[in-house]
């Protein structure tokens, strides 16, 4: 039988004779059939389109590329859905049109800060006194998810300012210090950064911190270097963590941009998160008044509490990045043709898509539960570390599959997936590398520490 030619017997078997009889009473069926028998192929296809019948000529509506397969977002409250919608619209209207240009230029689009301010997102997470709202972690999570579906750098800018820097002051500041800095940070009138990592020590910074502080009269003198500090090239201030030369205790300081002895050089040549500006900070006899020392810091424990909070947010970054890559790959597979078929019709491509979707769906369940635990005050370090380890690793696999679905186009910035592919590498390494978070979970489940 010739391809696409319907079998007449099959067609006759589908006809409902009762309905045909009714129709024959209303229209000249014999005349129509006679006219149709004289039509050529093109005219027949036009007729069948006009009547909205005839499977082969009809354009089927394909499902939308949506990574929320289990409708997790349906479990959100109205307020959470409203915030998610605001971020979703903002990312598409404001970030999407400029992100590739800024990513290529290795620059953060500072105009976005003013536009983000209007979204008023931080007040959905934090209260003005530095306490967290009842659903803060879920809220932070869905903001991060919606941002990362389009662009991870934007989420990182927000996470450094509204997570790491804000939480350092909220957890480590005195009441007076919180009043001084937090309201401006909530409204994004002043932008913060978080300086913990050093050139010689990321993983070991808790034990091997080399940046020092020394009491000197009514102030402190800071010396050392900090590496990878996001937002620090344009932030109004950076929280600097330093070890007391006398007591060896870890202390936190708010160091304002422009303070003598404090300088920042932008790190060049990154292959991931290029829109985030990371700085290399040098502190050379940098003098700060005691009122800039975070007065309620309890040594390393405060840093650890800050990182526990933000690690949950980073776990959501992995999910959002993977979901965005999956959605791009699915949309591409639905329209890209090879061998006369959409590549989504090939079984091997469907296998990629289904494996990606399974990972995204499982990860979304994991971080949703993690955030509920956090908001109930039941999340510990190992809970956050497990989600960070798992989502970062799965995200790496999902973006690799997504990139593969695009063939050569997968390495072109204009198709979107390449940015997700590259950005995953940073998610994988910061806020505790895969190995360090694995050791945290391993210690919790065995009761035995494998840290050196
Ligand atoms: C894009 C980006 C943004 C960042 N932003 C910030 C920021 O804003 N503020 C900030 O303070 N920091 C920031 N960081 C730093 C980040 O937290 C560190 O890169 C991270 O902690 C890892 O430290 P490291 O790069 O020095 O790697 P290292 O600690 O040198 O680790 C190298 C390798 O050794 C492994 N390793 C180390 N110790 C062990 C061990 N005991 N057992 C097994 N394996 C081990 C690690 O897992 C890793 O694979 C950022 C980093 C990046 C890439």
C-alpha cells in the first residue's frame, strides 16, 4: 500500500451509518462525494483541513515544554504562586533579552538591580528584623527555581546578596546593626557580598583561614585575601570573615567599598556563571571601626549556620538549571527535523528526554521536602548537604543530555542550553564541593568522620 493512503475498508468501518443518514437528510452527500472524487490531492487536503478532519493533514498541537511534570507547583500557596509568577515574567521580559550579551561580556547587567527592586522579593523571605518568614525557604526555593530556569547568574546575584550577605548580618549582627543595614538590603538600595573563600583555601577555610583581624585601639586591622567573592566588584559592602590573631576565633566584619586598604579585582576568564562578577579581594592593613564588627557572631558556628541556610537555596539552583535545560531540549526536539522527522520522534531522543524529566521530577520532590523541613526548623547540615550533592550531580547529567539533544547547536550560546551546561560546573563546586558535602552526609549517617 502506498504511504499515507488510507485503506477504504478501514474508512468505511469507522462510519456511523446512523449519523450518516441524518447528515444525508441535511446536505447533498452524493453531490459532495462526486465533487470530492474529482479533486486533486492538494484540493482534498484543503477540504479536509477546512472540515478539521483527516488525521494526516491535521496539525496536532504538541504539549508545552514544561518541566513540572507532577505539578509540584500546584502544591504552593496563592502567595507563593504569585511570587513565582512575578519572577517567571521578570526573567522572560527583562533578563532573557540581555543575558547572552552580558554573559559574553563577563559582566553583570547592573540596570537589573533597579528592576529587581520593584519585584520586592526579599520581603517575601525575610522580616525587617532579620527573622525569616514562616515559609522563607520554600519561597526562596521557588524564586531560585524560576530564575535558574532562565539564567543561573541572576539567581546567584540574588542569592549572594539576599542569602549569604543578608543572613550573615541577620544571624551575626546586633539589634542596632540589623536596623542599620537590613532594611536597605531588603529594598536592594544597598548591595552586599560575602567574603569567606581564600586563594589557598575553599574547602579547608574553616580550619585554615589565613585572613586575620587584630584589635587596634577602638577598631580592627584586617589583612589577607579573599577569592571568588560574588557581587564584590560593585557591592556597597562585603562581609569579611577573619581569624582573630590573638584568640584564633573567627569574626565577621562589614567592610564598606572604598575603605582604605580594601581593594577588589574582577576575576577574568570564567567559563561558567560569566554574568556573575566574582572579585579577588585584598585587605592590606584595612582599618575598620568596632561598630563594623558583627557583634553577635559565635565564631565559625555562625558561618556554618549561614551556609546551612544558603545550601538549601543552592540545591534549588541545580533543579532550576536542570529544568530549564530539559525544557529547552524538549522544545527543540519537537521542532528540529532530521531524516524527514522531528527528532523527538526518535526513540533514542525520547530516552534522553524521559531520563532528564525523571531526574528533574525527583529533584524537585527532594528540595521541596528539604525546604519544608527547614521552614519547620528541622533541617540539619546533613539534610542540606545531601540535597546539594544530589541535585548538583544530577543537574550535571541533565544539562549534558540536554546539550546532546541540540547536536552542534548545543554549544552555541544563542540556543540557550550551552549557558546551562557551563553554569552547572559552578553549582557543582561552590557552597561545599561534591566531596565535602558527601563527607558531611557520610559522617551523619555512619556516625564516623572521614574528614582528614
Ligand atoms: C562561581 C563561583 C562563585 C563563588 N562565590 C563565592 C562567594 O561569593 N563567596 C565565597 O566566600 N566563596 C565563593 N566561592 C568559592 C567556593 O565556595 C569554593 O570554590 C569552594 O568552596 C571550593 O573551594 P576551592 O575552589 O578552593 O577548592 P578546593 O578546596 O581547593 O578543592 C579542590 C578539590 O579538592 C577536593 N577536596 C578538598 N578537601 C577534600 C577532602 N578533605 N576530601 C576529599 N576531597 C577534598 C574538593 O572537593 C575539590 O574537588 C565561589 C566559587 C565559584 C566557582
